[in-house]
């Protein structure tokens, strides 16, 4: 029933159930929700790093999913490493990237590496899953530990405008033949968070009449206040805060859907 998401115990581990369809779901989000395509996000990163005083060669992506962005950066010559909480997503990343790319199975704020990177990124609105300032600060501190002095930290989040718009249109659905899904947004982020229930029907068999597997995931998303982000970043040793409009050189504004944040490790 609309506005009444299922209890959490009815849902599998987040993202495990949708790993097989994630790449196609990402294509749909780019088309329907205005997210920048991965190549354009990689172009933005490459331009941003080209203006840095020191060259960027090694890049860690936290919450890397199936490795779509890692692939883009590897094709551009960067030495990449990925981290994600979902073993199923990492399995797909391994098939895409091969055995030479290090992939870490861990959940933020844990970043179990013993080296420092030139840049750390998280281009997938993953930080909207962090429920409060303490969680954001713990993640920022962990990033600072694995980022060299002068290194860059880049991530994106769903803006308040984006989250308000999705709550206003409470149901989004698509039928792609062997894959169909429904997003149900059950409350406004003005209450502190927005619940998005994702229901998926996926046919694994090649036969057109094969059975569908139905799965559901509950995504609880939190709006992040820009002043809180700046304060936490400063306290965790980051400088040069800037927030861009969806991986463009333009500053974020009231109509921005995806805020792209950039910082420097002091």
C-alpha cells in the first residue's frame, strides 16, 4: 500500500538483489532522472584533476558498485581501486575489470587499505544513505586517512530539490521486457529522510516466457545540509570546498538535482 513500506526484515542486503540488473537500472536513471552519464562524470574528474598542482594517478572509489566508473577511469589511464559493501556488486565489477584491479569488500566508514591515494571519489549519491552528521564525519575521517596531502576528494549527492521532486511524484515504474521495476517514494525528506521502496521483476532465463524473480529493497535516503557538509569536511582536514551542478563547471543552484562536491586534503 502506498506510503507503507515493508518492514526491513522483508528485504535482502541492500543492492545484492539488483546487482544483476544494476547497469541497466543505471542507464534508466541517467535517462529519466537526469543523472550525468558515466563518461561525462569521468570527463569532469579528468578536467578537475588536470588543474591540480600534483598529478593524479591513483584513485580509490568508495561504493563502486559494478565498476562502471572504475572502468571509465581505467580507460583513461588511472590506476584504480574499488570498495563496496555488496559482494554481489563486486562480483560484477570483477568480471568487468579483471583480476588486476583491487576490489575491497567493506562497508563505510571502514576503508581497509594500507596506502594513500591521489584521489578518492564516490560518484553515485552513496552519502545520502548516511543518517547523520556523526556518520558523515566518520566517513570523511576514513577518507582523509587514505588520501595523500593535497589529494582531492570528490563525491555527489542528491540535492534537496531532487529528493523533494521524487517524493512529489511518489511512483516511478518501467517495463524493459525481461526487467521491470517500481520505485515508490513514501514520504517527504522534510521529515528527515525519504524512503524509496524498489521492487524488481527480473527474468534470468533466455526464454521469453521464463519465470520472473521478484525482489524488493528499501532505500532510506537522507538530505544533507550544505553547511553541515562544509563543517564536517573542515573538521576532518579538508579545504577548498566547492559544489558544482551535476558534474559541470557551473556552481550548484536552487534547481540543481545532483550536487557534485570537491575538496582538497590539507
